[in-house]
C-alpha cells in the first residue's frame, strides 16, 4: 500500500487525485509553480512543494525538480494526471529508477503509443482496423507526403507522429494544399514535440470520435468500461463528451470494445488507458490512437459504470488485481461532460483573471470538478480548462435537461467562459437528437475549422 503520493499536476485533475488518495488513506504531496501559490490543489494536499517559476518547462515539466520533491518528501508513488508529463516515457522511467512507483503504464508502452505510426503498425498487425495512411515510420519531406497523398486519395489529414492536443494537424483537400500545409504542420510539430516526423491518414468525413476506456491490471486481466462519444470538438480538441455514444448499438459496442481490449492485450498494457476510434457513417470503425493515461473525460465513464477510475489506477499501480471481469461491468443511464474553459468564446482567446464570484450548481446527478473558488486568480500560463460539469441521469434526454438547468445555475463572475456556447449547443436540434459528427461545432465557431489560424488558446495539452 502506498503511504504517500506525489501529485505531479495542477488544477482539476490534481484535486481529483487528492480526493481519491484521501479515500484510500494515502497522504499527498502537491507540487506548484510560483504562479500557483494560491491554487486549490496546494491547499488541499497534505504537503506542498514549490518546484519552480510559472513557465511549465521550468516547473510542471521539470523532471529533476519533481523527482527531488518526491524523494525529499518521502513519497512512494507519483500520479501524473493528464497533460504535462503524463505521456512522457522518460518521466515514467525516471520515477521508477528513483524508487517512486509511477501510477500509469510502463515507460515502454507510453513510448510505443506515443509513436503513432508505430502504434498504427502494431494495431494493423493485431487485426484492429486502421485508416489507410503512411506506411512505415512516417514522412518528413514534402515530396514523400505528396506521394502518400496521391496514393491515399484526398482529402488527407496531416498528423504529427509524436502528436497530441491536435497540434501539427491539418486537412489537405488536394496536392497543392498538401504542399502548402505540410511544412506548417511539420513546423508546429517541431515546436511542440521537437519532431519533424509526420504521417498522413485518409480523412474520414462525417465521422464520430468514439473511444473506449480500458483497465488492465498487472496480472494480464483487461476489461473495457464502455465508450465515450467525444465528437463535439473544436480544432480537434474535445469540448463535450458523453457515455454511452447515442448511436452505438449493443452489437457495435461489443465489437469495438473487443478491439479495444485486443489493442491493450497485444502490447501487454497495464493500468488505465483509452483506445480512440473514428466511427464512420457506415458503421465502420478505425483505431486512431491510444492515450496511456487517465483522460480529462474519465468522469462520464465513472458515472455510468459506478467505478472510480483514479482509485483503480492507484490500486493497479500497487499491483492489485482488478476485482471484476468484463461480464460484471454494468452500465446505468447517460452521462455528459461539459468542459468549461476560461476564454472569450467570441474571440476564442483565453480569459484569465480574478474570479470574483464562483457558484457551482448542485443537486442529484450534478458533479462539478473544478479548482476555482471566490477570489482565485486564473493564471495565464496554463491550460484554460477551469471546470468540468458532469451530469448523470436515467436517460440521455433527462441528462440534457439536467445539464441545461445546471449550466444556467453555474455562476463564474470576473472571467469569461464558454458556458453560453454550451447552452446554445444544448438547444441545437441535431445535438439533442444525437445526430452529429466531429465537424458539428464549425456551425457555431467557423474559426474552429481544422485549418483556421491557431490562437493562443492552443496551448492546451490534452
Ligand atoms: P491528438 O492526439 O492530437 O488529439 P488524434 O489522432 O487523437 O490527435 O485526433 C484528434 C481528432 O482529430 C479526432 O478526435 C478526430 O476528430 C480528428 N481526426 C483524427 N484523425 C482523423 C481522420 N483520419 N479523419 C478524420 N478526422 C480525424
């Protein structure tokens, strides 16, 4: 049993981890940058350490500082949360080497899945469907990209081999556009991931993003906890997520769930993970990537399966076996998450600043995960996700009604948020019917089109 866990993150996920630890009787060490001195996760943890100045490279991404904090404070485990170092194989390895148990998969699985062309190859070999795309290790030069584009047929999606957070992604509708956009996407990948390696994938139109939650213990037992539909996105970033997917039949759930479990099994994966698929209008599905960490949207799965995924991740890191089998997984009702961003929804730029009044909604089936409080100043330096509103009800229709009521009740004064946009979406007949694809949001925010110029809001990592 762990006695003390270092929470290598900030914001809502740091608080989520601290809560799970409290229930498990594990004490917590928070880390913070000088910009986060007043942050809620620091107040909630049993102990806290300042690990550097505001810039993430100097603090939340600073491996030596984080490790020395863990060792100095006598932690025996590290939970990376999402974003920051959560998908950094070197960090996982450095933790293990320092005698700190990393709450997550093994370093080699993080590296394997972080190399997307390689993950595609492995999945294809294992019989998990992938979209036609670049073969081998990916492409770095425009001429090779053009050859792939001609072979695949347009439109194609240019993606970064080391990608994440939608960075380095561009749609090309013809060879000319590919020639123009490829260097831009590659430049973005170099800046974000220090990698020039890209790959192309056939662009699937009118697709839904449907991902499966996986739990894999270190005794080779793997189960899935159903799916999340995360099609409401802008610039390839999720904004609303729900479980179950409103259009998935029980047969498709079984088929895709089996493929997701197979994806984890073929590599010998352990801990929590998410296998992401695109689901086409013809009901064909394709693997796009596996995220080797807890997801932002894990809460909707928790609500419909009554499972605490963060506690499970900690237990599995302690070597415990999963206490249940696939046949024991039961799904109840519908759950939807709304990501609340501190941003100006019209201009699409972050809106940090002082929160003069914070009144979160409550009541049956309403869950708010937030690091906000009255008088808190949202710093400019990090991801603008400030709250997640998660509703749960017996049916999707009831969950939508609950969400409308809860979002209307939610008061966040002092900063701008995207709550008004959520309310608009909640009145959209197509959204209400469950009839949408990943391009849905372009009707509300035309600038969300994949090739729109990036804004400062693109700093988010998950
Ligand atoms: P990242 O890791 O940067 O988030 P993903 O590969 O997970 O990138 O893709 C993010 C989103 O981009 C998906 O949810 C989907 O909306 C869109 N996308 C990715 N690949 C394709 C594709 N081949 N065709 C159409 N849309 C895609």
